[in-house]
């Protein structure tokens, strides 16, 4: 076996570029991850437990939907197939997914079961308790048949398929078989749960964590060697090969937390990669990041060892963040030692901006949002942005694309192209992130970011004229109108420059 040679940064950048725009079908168990954030300063007089004073509440995509979110953050086009209820949480799930650009046409609504919601109660940074609302009753055969048919059609047109199993019933034998057969020669990565791993036969990669692999092997090999965090690389690789041969999958990638990952390949070779983490805040969601990065790398043509290596690098970047958050391409490159100018780090996609806002809120910080064309930066813009930033802890700015500006302002605008307009904004110290939006209004961006404050100029007569005012108030936020600077506008600058 040829020893694995770690790609240089230029090769990694090329791979990350190739991953952008690849289409991935995610099939599995979708859910909402709820967070009740508060403080705990006293014990209950009713029982020896802490009282958590709730300060805010947030719901994020979880389960298979978190994997979908991780893929979107890396630039993939994602279609999600899962089952949610017809309850309010089910609609919240669909709205959240759509706000991030995830295709939800294959999300099935089942009136017979509630949407799975896992709510964490967090005081400060201490995870106090988790409350689960879910049903584990089997899905109806008719529903499963519909899911299998939908997956069969969608997998044939995708660049890759990711099966994300959380043991809630979506990934039965018929659905797995439909996805794997329809994918054909295209990569299929399966992240397993439960005991029926034979459903994943012929998948390109099976990706259990070491606990899942240990439990599955212990059930099959009662007298065989056991796996633990202290098990050496060679023994884990051999266990992965036993799984590969027993289940008929081509490759097995075992994630091992602080020990990194171990891969058993279809050609009989194996390799282990040590963890790249330099700081560990929270390991929750690291497996989803590995699955997303590895699957998308395979979709872009990477070999399985390079895909596993990249997934391990991505996991190292993820565990430095609290909560089940995603990882971006620049964070992967930074984990490899690359350093970016602060201005370049501020240019985000919609999914990355939503991730930034969620991370800030988890830390108890307030997010401010404003938007505009910002065609020719002038004193009015600077005043608005500076005053907006003073209303919170971070300012996210939505910028109209060139196509959007032309629709709003006419064929002669913008004067400056979108790349220049956005880059100039990133140089401003009061701006924390800049995000493009192509629609006529920023409502989709507002839905994704969920700001605490929306700021606009004082030329608006009231908050009801501000796009998204009702939405932000439904989040518990507010609209602030800032007095504009008289005589300062892009149109006046253009008139003066033209001598009019």
C-alpha cells in the first residue's frame, strides 16, 4: 500500500472549490434541536435540583437535517428527505430548512406522529438536561413506500447520497436499498444507528463512531476483541475491516473522537488519521461534519482516503465550537494553518451568516442586521452602519447582487460591481459580516439570520415599511430607524459626478 500523502493547501483549495455546487441527497431522520438558555443561581425549594431562569429559546435543524446544513455550509446543493409531523414544529422545521436553501420537496408530513424535538436546557455553558419529544412507532408501510419511490427518483439525479440514520424509522431496508441502487456508481455514505446495518450493503462508505462499532461487533462477536477509546489504530482498522466484510460495504470509516478516525478500504488497505483538534469546546455534531465533508469530497471526485482525511480535518475545526454547528471551507483551511485577512473572513454565504448568528446568540450576544445596495459608499452609509453596530454585539449586512440592483434601480446601476461593494464594506470595523442576496427583498436572509435588531435609515416613515419587521418582532426582536444624513445619497453623488 502506498503511504497516504497529505494534500498540500493548493490541492485542498482545489478540492473545496470542486465541492461547491455538487448535489447531495440526504435521507434520514430529521428533527429539531431546541435550546433553552438561561442562568442557574439557586436550588428549587421543591426538590434538590437547580432552577434555570430561561432567558431565550432557539430551535435549529438536527439529525439528518443537521447533516444537510453542514453540506450547505460547504457549498453543496442539498435535497432533504425525511419525515416530520403536521404540528407547528414540523412547519418550523420546513421553514428553517428552506431559509438555508435546502430543498424540502421530499420532506414528508405524517399526521400520525409528532416532529422529533430534542430540547437542551443550558445554564451558561453548562448542559443541564435534555428533554426529548418523539415517537418510535414504526412508520406506515404506505409512507415508507412513498419515501422509497421518491428517493429512487432523486438519487438517480444526485452527485452523491448520504444516509443519516437516527433510529427513528425512515431508513428501513426498502428505503436504503432504493437509495443505494439508484445511486449506481455514485458515492453513498451511510451513518448508521440501531442493529440492522445489513441495510447499508453496497454503500460506498459506512461511518460509525467507535461506540456504535463496538456495540455492533460485540453483538455479532461476543467473544471477539472489544473496542474502547484506548484501542490502538491497528486494532480499530482490523475491526473496521471485519465490519466491511460482514456487511458488504466497500469502505468503513470509524470516527474515534479525540483519537481521530480509522479507515478500512475496499482494496484491503487501511489508514488512521490522528485528531486535528487544537481546542475542544464541544464534540456534539462532529460526526455529522465528518460525514458531510467526506461525502461531498467523494462527490467531487476525491479518493476515499483523501475524503476521510478531509472529514477528520473538518471535525477538528468543529469541536472548537459549542453546539452542533457547521464548518466552512475557510475554517478547514485555517485548521491546516492558512491565515485569512479579517476582511475576507467577513464575506459569508447565507448559511454561514445564519450559523454565525446562532453562535453569537448561544453566547448571549445580540445580532443586528441591515441591508442595501451600498453602490457608492458615502457618509450616510458610514453613519448608518456605525450607529447600527452600537445597538448590538455584531452587525450583519445584506448586500443586493448586481442583478437585484438592476431590477430595483434600472439598467445603469450599480456603478460598482457586487464584489467591490461587498469588499469595501468588509474593510469597515463596524461591520462583522457581509452577505449577498439576489431577491428583490432580504426577507429570505432575515429568516435565516433571525436578527435581534433590524436597522434602516430614517427615510422610512415607520417600522411597517421595513421588510421583515413583523418577522423580527416574532423572534422577540425590534426595528430601529436611524436618522439619515441630509444630502448624502448615492443618487446625489452620481448627479454631482455627472455635473448635474
